């Protein structure tokens, strides 16, 4: 589903007013091990504790990176859900095996929707069951990719950049083949679960778009490079950036709730 320019009417369908974007650096060759542990053993335990496991992904450009998103109903709900999970039996059973695959798990951005209605729409999404996984290799869902663009901004500019992106960039992205799916900015509230660090002092705007395939995304990028409207937006935005834009090209795992099915809800 494309992200509407004025989406207040769909706010009741959106997942999670607080979202973590988590990027894990793994030991060489251990990503599939972690995905197996995560998909088979850690999803339901986290959701039973009160969070939403939005999506988990292979980074297409960094073979030792695992990227995932999880959401919460608020900062206090985040504290309660994380306490319940990390003090609970599921994490106790799988903690050592999961941690053994990792070099670092501290690259975490704490986020909130960039404007009313800019969160992720998970209505109609269903997580794959074991029966579904037997058919997954033949499914076109697995070709879809999610692209996350992380804009590091100068302090205090998130709201203005989000407004300009909503009105100036979203129509261009959609016209040139992207499916805008969500947009977030930094949640500046104090970390409610300090046992898990987050990147403090960040000022980010994050856009999430979907594509039918990596090839479709490549065609989109070529079209953007030739678009006067996009080039004008980028040129105007440059002075607001603290660092160059980071682009994550992500392939959802077989049990990711988000990313595999967005193209079925068009």
C-alpha cells in the first residue's frame, strides 16, 4: 500500500508509535544461523511479551549484517515488554546461541512516525507458518525488497525536513516506481530500557519504500538520477544533512511480517 500524503484517516491501522531500527554486525558467515534462531524461536516470545516484530531482513549489500524492526505501543510499554522478554524463559534459552553469532548489536535507532499516518500499515499481513515455508521457495514474495534511507540531519531539522519530504519528495518517488510505505524521525525520549543502548544524540529522518525486486529498485534509482524534480529536492536538502544518506537494501526473511506481503495489498 502506498503511503498517502494525508494519512490521518488510516492511523488506526498503523503499527507501533515507537519503533526500533536495529542493525546487527555478525561474525563472518553466521547470518543464516541467527536468522534460523530468530525466525524459529524468538518471534512469538517477543510478541507474547507485548511488542510487534515488524520485520527482519538480510542486507543485500553487507553479507554480515542482520537488520530488523520491532514496535511498541509507547515508551512505558517498551520498558514493560523488553523487561518481560529479556527476563523471561525464551531469551534465557536462546540468548547464548544468538549472541554467539554477533560482533555488535548496539546500532539501534529509536523512532516515531514522521507525521500522523506515516507509520507502517500491517493490516492484512500474516506471518508465514511452517506449512507456508514449504512453499516459500516458489513464492514471488521472496523477490520483493524493502529500501530504508537514513537521513542524518542537523539538530532540530527533523520536522521541517519531514514536511518537505512529504510534500516534495513523496510524489516524485511514487511517480517513478517506488511504493512509499512509512517515514520516521528520531524519538528523543529517554531510553526506557537502558540495558539495551540506543544511539543517543541522533537527528534522523527515515523513509521506507518497497519494490517488487532489486531490479525494479535499480530502475527506480536510474529514473531518480534523471529526474529534475528529484535532483532539485536533493540539492535543496543537502544543506540540512549532517552526513551522507545511508541506503539499506533489504530482503525480508521467510517469516518477516513486513516486506513479503506489501505488494499483495495494493
